């Protein structure tokens, strides 16, 4: 296929106490493309505000806060809350309790809410833009969680750099999927026992951003042998850096222990 010249147009918004980066890969930079980006950005901003109102544990009237106070109605009146709750409980079971959707003894699915929010607005406001003949790729990131897609007949690939400290650890060139990176020195209160983990940083690639974020968290919250068993069992793909700066790649469940060290 003939290689095209692509343009990247970006917008940044702040919601849910983090920055979201929106990108369009296009064949032109005309007024129509810029209007598409403007309208999509406004839709994403509004939807993220709505999600924050519904699911923020810091808002007294949110569904999460009501559930924390013993109100069971969110499970029966909100399909979104039920979906997040079920994902949280399933993730806890699949990870043998390494991921726990609780903070200070109360249900707090913040990790899943962030990933779920990105996937929701991506599917609602960005993915439909691929129907436009001038748009070849769409991308949305927030808090080291990334969702992206490319038009089926395009040769365009997203260049996604995975940082480690001040350097680039690796670069992926991908068309469709989700990537999440988790560092175990992030502040998480007492929710996870980070000091018992072997890995400093974990990146996981999946089709689902919720799954990617959970497994990235697990990779940086568990012992090496335990995470390697998860890699094999769930056919995970990604890269980890342990606390001695050794790099381990894995692809579709296969371990590629190349003994690299971060320089």
C-alpha cells in the first residue's frame, strides 16, 4: 500500500484530576478536520465531567460515595455502576486479590473507573471519526493509560513511547489496542503492598484498557514468579523493569528474558 503523509492534531483537557491527551491522525489539516477535533474534545470534556460526578469517591453525592455509605441502589439503578462493580470484583478474583477495589476498608474502584472512562469516551466520541475519509487514527490517553485505533485500510501506526525515569524504555508501533503503564512508587496509601513487589514498572498491552491497567498494576504489585504465571495463563504482552533495573519482555504469554538493564 502507498505510504501517505499524516498529520497529528492534538488537544488537552483536564478532568478527574488528570490531563487527557486527544490525538487525531489525519490526511489533511483543513477546517473540517479541525472542527471534528473541536467537537470531539467538547463531547469528551462533558462526558468526563458526568463520569466524575457519578463515580468520584470525593463527591458526597456520587454513586460510589452512596454505595460506600451502604446504599445498594447504584447496583440496581445504574448499569454503568453495575458494570464497574462487576469488573472490580472479577479483577480481584482473577488477580488472586493482588488488585483490591478498596481504600480504608471502603469500595473504591478508582483504577477501573479511570480506564473505563477513557474507553467510554473513546468509543463514543473518537472511534466514530474513523468513518471520516480524512481521519486515519484516533488516540486518547490519561494517567499513563492509552486507547488508540486506526482505520482498517490504513498503514498508519501509532508511535507509543514507554518512559522509564527520564529515558525511553521502548517504543511500540501499533494500530489498535490499549496500553497501560504502572510504577510501584506511585502514592496508593495502604491499598497495595508495594514494598513486597519485585518490579519497579510494568507495561501491558491488551485490547481492553481495563484489563491492561489491572495487569500493569498487578505486575508492579506482586512477586516476579507470581506475575510470570499470570503472563502465561492470560497470554499477556508487555514489558517490566524490576527493582534491579533488569528488563523483561513478554509477548502473548511467552517470556523473553533478554537480561537487559536500563542504562
